[in-house]
């Protein structure tokens, strides 16, 4: 009797485990944010699968009543366990194999069949989802339904839910099946992932537009890979000339100046409370794109906090800096400094976007990156770090720094620069020149140039293969 009870309990546990396996299979093989496209099995199949446990339990009880040997009970249980495990594995395999079919049904569903464009994204790190989120409001303002397509399954749950778009994933599908609905006129991208090429090659009747996730003087903003796209949406003439200045030849008609539609007008009215925002960038994967001052951050924060004239400092390191080996050490030093500093020093809240911090800042300290260009939109003074110790001659290659106050390599002068920027601001006129150079839509309502550029593309009829 004890053996029977143990085996019946094991059957119950196996059934619960199979239910969990099925639920995990549904989650792991989701193809979109539409519940109707989730993997499901017919009611009859569910009943038959669960009946296996009931049948096994019945046979075991019957065997016990008939006084069949314990060995027979164990053999019967093992036979059931093997069949049930096979059923669960088959269920998971079927869920994976059905992804392409469920995705094809999605593209004719009412919610997605009239999507006029798509936004494709691929990146290995969860933190990189900001490449998507920074563009969503601008894309929603275009006024047409669209799709957000992610290559990796992990990003499907990270994209905010919205009525203006559905999020779908190409995870687990071969390149030949990464096709978009025929209603789409264009595909937008925000990075230079190597998987973008698969989508370009698989959807040849559509316009492919590179947005990038920021406009900066760093190599990604003049990558030769940009030649693969039909159009390059850029913030201003600075971005256009950046390609030519770095020997990347792209025809002028492929550029479209659209400004930075994410940036809201900033308050530049002088106030009694002086706030310094310090934002470091990511070191990157290659030395030629490493402009990060993250390793100097504690020194910079301490120096600024000790020299007066500032009421608070807000620190926001790039989210990918968590991969830096010194991350935990710098966090510990930061909170030690924050406890003893004469003025409030805050670590920016995770939900605070860079654009919200730009609005709070009276002076920004940052590295050569898209951060200083985005901040430049507001016209307020900024300080540029120089941890690599670039000479004046080298700095000519980075036109965005012309409107900023340049730190020494060791950042010893950062406090003096903050005081200079807040009090006299002698670079105000030069900064305005750089601002006009960096943004081509300053005389227009926010986002209008971007929307018009999008409408020009998505209103065109879909090209036929013969037209290619």
C-alpha cells in the first residue's frame, strides 16, 4: 500500500510538471504580443494527455487490489512516466515547429494586416531595448499602425504594450521565413546589427531606413554599413558631413534631415537652484569607440561637489556599464560619497530617461557621444570629458565638442569649467552655431520633419520585384 501511495503521488507530480512544461512552451515560443497567436492544443488533445495520468493511476490501484507484485507496479509506473515525458517533449517540439504558421496567421489578422511600416531590432543584451523605446513615441506620432519586430525572444516582453502597434518576434525562424506583411512600405532600424541584412534581403520591395539610436561623433554614426539602407534619417547637416569627413561616400539624396523628434523643448530660464547632471557613456567593444569617463566618475563627482556654486548633482551612467568590472566598486564609492558630500548627489532613478534629465540640468557633463548632441538641442552649456587625452588637432574630428567646455585628461579642471559655464558662459554664441549645425528642424514644430519624411516613404505604393 505504501508503494502505491508513493507512485500515485509521483503521478500527480509528473502531471503538474507536464502542465508547467506546456505553459513554459507557450511562453518560450510566443511569436507576438497578441494572445491569439500563442501556441495552444486542441481540447481533445489536452484531455487525452491528462487521461494518461488517470489511466496509470487506475491501473496501479487495480494491480494493488489484485495483489500483483510490486515489481509490476513499478514497471507500470515507469511505462507511464516514459509515455508522459514523450508527450510533453512532443508538445514542446510542436510548439516550436508551429511558430512560422502562427506568425503567418498573425500577418493576416485584423490587428496587423494593415500595418504600414515595421521597426526591426536585434541586440544581445536586454539593456539595449532603449534603442526601441526611444523611438516609439515618434513612430506612433506618424499616425499609422505599425509592427515592432524583434529577432530575440527575450525582447518580446520588454517592448511596452500599445494600441498603435503589435510586437512580433522572428526567434527560431530561418532567414527565408522572416517576411513582413505586404502592407508594409518601409522598415526602420535603430542600430547596425548584422541581422538587419537578413531583413533587407528578405523584404526587397520595401524601403529600409536607418535611424540609429543616437547622433554622435563616434564611429557607429558614420559606419560604412549605412550604405546598405535606402535612406538615412539624420538629425542635421553635421551628421551628413560626418560620413564624408570619414571617407564614407553616400549619395546626398539618401539622407533625410529630420532632427531629433524625441527631444522636448527644454526650460533654459535661469533659476536659483543649480543642477549638474553627469552622464557617462558605454566604453563599447572597440578602442576606437571608447570615450567613456566611467572610470573617472567618482573623481569628477567629488571635485564638482567640493567647489561650491552647485546645489545638486545627478549621476546617470550608461546602463551597459553594469558589465564594467569596476561597476560594483564605483557604486560603493558613489554611495559613500553621497553620504558625506556637502550637497545632494543622486544616482538617477532607473525610470528617468536621458531626455528628462536634460530638462533638469543647468550644466551637463558627459563624454563624446550622442548624449552631448541631444543635450545641445536645448542650448544649455555642457562640459565634455577627455579621458583619452585627445589633442586639439584630433578633437577637430568631433565637431560636437566645439560648443562645449573641454576637460583636461585628468579632469582636474572640471569644477572650474562648471563655474565658468554657470557664471559667464563665454561659449554661448559658438554653442548656438554648433546647435544649428547639428539640428535641421529647429525652426519647425517638434517631430514635424520626421513625420513628413515617414509619410513620404510609407505613402508610396509597394514596389514590385520587377521594379527592383
